[in-house]
């Protein structure tokens, strides 16, 4: 099964030196799932010819906001709607989570409570799963037909499913400790309050449910579906 990764942003050089490019973390996360991958850097206006060139799609996180004025965001929203209409499964993580919601009629804005960074505990229907997060923006209004899978006290819509068409998570199942430590060192200072960054580092070695979410993503992409 071929999965198209739509890379929506890139790290600062120091982060790239630590983790490699953004798409590599998703390839590692989904290793062993019998997927092959093609990558398009949509934030540099690289787009697939159509949603039909891959069996499923994944939109990554980004340093950009979904509501910002970038020329590549409206065509990416069109692509999302085409994928949903044509029954090509699409997965969104962080920025991808937010953009899929926005493209389908939801609303995204900066969370008035500030940043959510580091290890967060999410309630997945009564099952508590920890994931790393790094965001201030979040979905604040759901599109029609969306079903909430997970939430916590600072993020009401932490995972969303849209029938068998889209599956999205606000957290980062692709982020291990190295990525989070890099964000603390090179992205957080001056943006995220220092006490939050200190708390992130204190919890850096605590386990996350990355493999659980990776399996959920893979199962969703492989699910039989009709057009």
C-alpha cells in the first residue's frame, strides 16, 4: 500500500540535524506496516497530480498556522476535500489534524490557555494514552460529521475521526524524546514559558503510546472502504 506524505513544514536546521526531515519520523513510526511512501513538500508548492496516485495520505505537522495566508494552504484544503470525496483515506497530525478540520468546515484558533507541550495524557474513550504534543493552535469547532475520539483538560478535540475517510490526532505519535528535547532547546525559548519547558524535560523519559497510535493509523489506512 502506497502512502503519500504531504510535508507541511520543516524544522530549523538544528532540529533537522537531530531528527532528520519531518517525513522520516513518519516512515520510522509506520515501519513494519507494509507501506511504501512518496513525499511531497506541499509548503514548497510540491503537490501530487491527484489524490489517486497513492492509496492513502498523511499530512504532517508544521511551524505554520492553518489560518495563515500562505498560497499553498487553499490548494491543500482542496486536496483534502477531494480525498474525502473520492474515499482516499487521509490522516492528519497536529497541523494536519487542524487543517483537515478547517477544510471540512471546522474552526481553528490559538488556545487561550497557552501552549500544550511535552507529554500529555489523552482520554481515548476511557483509555488514557500519553503522547507528546507541541502546539498552541487547536480545533475549537468541529466540522459536521466529525466524531471526537480523544480529549483532555486543555484540548477538547485531541483526536477526530470522519467516518472511514479521515483520522486525525493533535499530538505527535512520531515524536520521541530526541524530537521533544530538540524543540525545547531550539524552538521553545522565548515562545514557551520556561516553567513549561522545564516540566517537559522532567517528563522526557516517561513512556508514550506512540506505537498504539501508529497501529491505529495503520489500521485506519488499511481499512476496506467503498468509494
